[in-house]
């Protein structure tokens, strides 16, 4: 496995231009590059420094097809509802078109990285337990997404293939002690990255108490 060049994109550029890229070319992605991205994902913090990640790199077309069937089963319900709710919203319809494209071409995605945690989430209470549990995997997924952006790869965080945890574990061969948490499809993008449009900071930040939009209209 050969050496690859270090990822030299400035962090702020990666942050400002990162977006969910769902339309991917079927062209192969080298194992060395995927391994490098996961190495960077492993630099993320975890609760109590448990480092209880597991990553499953899926290239086998049959495994992708089985996950794709799970994805489409959920998408038929979720996507249909989304179409109805966002009728007349051209921007949201465009997003749904991209998700539909991904669902239709799921088997052609070059690489799926399934991020998992060892140690299943068992107790329903308190609600923050779930937040604490998944807080050990999502920082690493964000590292993976940013590294993919810096490498010029398209990527997105999706969960629809995992809505049936029983089916997902069976497809991926996971024991009950390993919880699949997210899927990151990776490939060379058909589209392009660019600056993203987001709400101003002042509209989403409260100071000291919720609703005190002290930064609204600020620099």
C-alpha cells in the first residue's frame, strides 16, 4: 500500500465548503486513501477516552445492495412524506432529488464506511444517555467528513440503511455488542464543492438565556 500526500487544505476552507455530496462517480477510491481518512477519524475525542470505535469498510457489491434495499425501504416512507411537506419549496425538493439519486445508485457507490460503537445502548433513561453514547462516534465521523473534503472526495452522513438495527447487524456481521451508528458513502463527486449558505450566527445564538439574541445584527 503506497504512501499518499498529506491533506494540506486549510481547515477553514474545508469547514466553509463542506457539504453533503450524494451524487458520486462509480470510479474506485484507493484503499490507502480510505485508510488515511479513517486514521484521521480516529484522532477525534471519545467519552472517557474509551476509543470504542469500529469502522466497517464496505466494497462488496452484494453487501452494498443489501444495505441499499434497507435504505430504499425507509426512503420510500421518509421521502414520500418529505415531498408532500415541502411541496412548493424548490430548494428542499432539490435536496430530496439528491437523496433519491443516492438511493437509486446505492450499489454503485465505491465505498461505504459504517461507523460503529462497541457496547450497545441498553437503557432508555435518562435521555442524555443517548447523547453521551453517540457523542463518542460523531466527532470521529465529522473528522472523516472533513478529511474527505480535504481530499476532494464526496461524502455524507446517512442513517437510513441502519433504521433496522437487527437487519443492519445481520448484513454487516456485527455482534450484539457492536452498534452500527452511521454510514458515510465515499466517492469522487459528480458535482462540485463550494461555499455553503447558512443562517447568520446572530439568528441561532442566545446569550446567557434562550431567546436573548444579543448578537443579532452584530459583526
